């Protein structure tokens, strides 16, 4: 049974990559629930399946078996075009490697989710400039990704993930290229945009400096969730 009052519901998710010469089971039966209004962090050693799991949650990757539902929608049951539409409306994703389009300016990259959702280019560009200002890049809207530092590119990726106010934002190590102060600022911003009683935020991180922002922390190892803890900090 899918519980519609959850932001994300994962039940017995298995995912194996087949490289031809090798089969690697990245997820070995994941059970996890993310509540509405919650910031869930995912931690665990490199290779334990964190990126694979959030890719399934975001509808970027199909699991081999098990259920993944987001706001009550079973992603595997959606047809391709329905899934694209659902993702465009409801999900923002910050890739570990940013995935910015190299020939587009920062503002054009950030505009993409709005344009996919039907907004006119000019209006989207104005909104993109506003969101870039929130991440401290007001003066870099016209820069190409190659003209930006790693930390600046990361903030463009974060702006792109939040611009359409998606109900679920999923971030893969969003502070890895940011200094302490900028990392704290970005986390506060993500929380303010992404968290109310109808939304949720899932963040993969190694960065102990941002653990304090979590409501709960799920520890993964070897393709499994081995423990879910309440954050020690009272909110
Ligand atoms: P993490 O994000 O925790 O470092 P990943 O989800 O990226 O872990 O990877 C989990 C396992 O799956 C690792 O053993 C990794 O090598 C493997 N893997 C990830 N992506 C692929 C892929 N596209 N093809 C084959 N193996 C992959
Ligand atoms: Mg990863």
C-alpha cells in the first residue's frame, strides 16, 4: 500500500547495474520513508548507493523491483511523458557534477525548469536573475558555466533545482564545493524554499557541518539503509 501522506515512500527497492562484464547490485532492498515537511539527509561511504537511490526517488532511474512513490505517485507506473511532466512540476535535482549546459548562461540554465513548465523566456529570465541573486550570483547571470568556479557552478545548479518551487528537492552533495559560510547560507535557503507541510528535501552529504539542518539522517551501507536517526538538534 502506498501512503499518500508521505513525500517519498521506498519499499524493497533493488537496482542492479549491468556493465556487460559485471553486475553490480547498488541497492539491495531499500526501505525508507520521507515525511512531508522533512529534511532527510542520506549518509554513507562512497559506493554505498546514495546517488542511485536519489536518482530512483527523482524518477531519473528505474528500479528493477520494489516500489518508489513520490507524493503518492508510483513512479514506475507512469508512462514516460507522464513521468517527465510529473518530474518537471514536482522535483528539483542538484547533480553531484552540476550537469549545467555548457553553451547556456547561468540565467538560461536556471530558467530551464520554468521554460519546460511553459513560462515565456523573458519572464523566466527575470525570475532566474532573482533566484541567482538569492544564491549570491546577481552579477554572474550572463556567465557561461566554464567562466564560473566550482562553487559558483554548484550554486547555479541549486538555483535551477529550486526555481520552480518543486515539492521535492533532491540534492547530491550540494555543499561539496562551498566554503562553510556559503554552505550554511545555501542550506538555509533550501530549507526556506523547500520546506513546508506539503514539501520535502532529501540531501546526500558527507559534510558534517550541515548535519544540524537535518530532521532525520539515514545511514546507508552496501546498498541498504542500516539506520535512521533523529537529528540531535531540536528545531
Ligand atoms: P554513492 O553515491 O553512495 O557513492 P552510487 O549510487 O554512485 O554510490 O554507486 C553504487 C554502486 O553502483 C557503486 O558500486 C558504483 O560503482 C555502482 N554504479 C553506479 N553507477 C553505475 C553505472 N552507471 N554503471 C555501473 N555501475 C554503477
Ligand atoms: Mg554519489
